[in-house]
C-alpha cells in the first residue's frame, strides 16, 4: 500500500496543503467512486474508483457525460489515498495541483468488467492493466454504466470514458453544467474558495 501512494506523497507538502496524507486503510463494504471538480491551472474533473486501499484516478477535462454518444477524454493520474474521496477545499496556489476542489459526485460503484471468453468478472486492477473496465455508478448525479477504454499507451497514456446505453443514459441531461455544486456541502467552487481564503474566518458547520 505504501509504495502505491509514494508518488502521491512525493508531490505534496502536507504541512502546507490541506489534502490528506493517506494513512487510513480500506474498511468499506462496497467500493466507492468520487468525481472531484478541480479548478487548477485548468478546470477538470478527477474521476476516482476505489481499488482496495487506493483510488485509481483519471483527470477528465470535460467531466463525465450522461449521453452515450459523448466520448470524454481521460488522462490517468497517480493513485490517491481512500480518504481523498471526502476532500474539498483549497490547495495552495504554489503547491502541486494548486486550486479549489469540490466533491461533484460520489457513491458506491460496481465493477462489471467481464472477461470476453469466460464471462467472469475481471478485478478492477487487472481490468485497468488490460486497458478496459466497465463500472456501474450509484451516485447522486451519475448513475448506471460507464466504460473506460485505453486508447493510447506509453508516456502520454489516454483513455476514453463513455456512458453505457442503458436505462440511466439521457442525452438531454448535462449535469456538468446544470449541477455544478458539491454533493457534500452544496457549495460552488467560488464559495469554497471564498470560505478558504486567508483572513476570512472559517464558517462553523
Ligand atoms: Mn486534479
């Protein structure tokens, strides 16, 4: 477990950033997913899937769609600790990933990746290694199947995330633009940034 989070820890100064250090281990019954809206140098959505003690992670510039015809580019990033799933706040501007983070959606998910030949479920870690994973999300904003497919390997690894054409697919919804607020606190990025700004007393909640 420690080796998996080495890259995460190496990039951060925990005495200066409010992000979690990553020590707690997994104890939840069903794995969770989280999508964090992150206003860093560019706005993006960090899509994370729990795999054991860590969150496998991709940065999705446009966020996930509910339209099966919309392919969204996803760029893999380092594994994050499990408790990162509850993190929202401000990362100092001169730190790695500096900017504001909110929890845009979260909930349990099921790994429904099937081996083509046997029909058996492929463990998520192995599915990611093989470049194809299918999950069913049970979030507040996003529900149903999503397929992740690696389209480019090597140093500039690229994936696509596409909504499965199931009962929860809906081309008319566009939650990335119509539901911008945090599912944990109801706040927008601007409100989180204002709440975290130096000199301003933090609101008690
Ligand atoms: Mn990010």
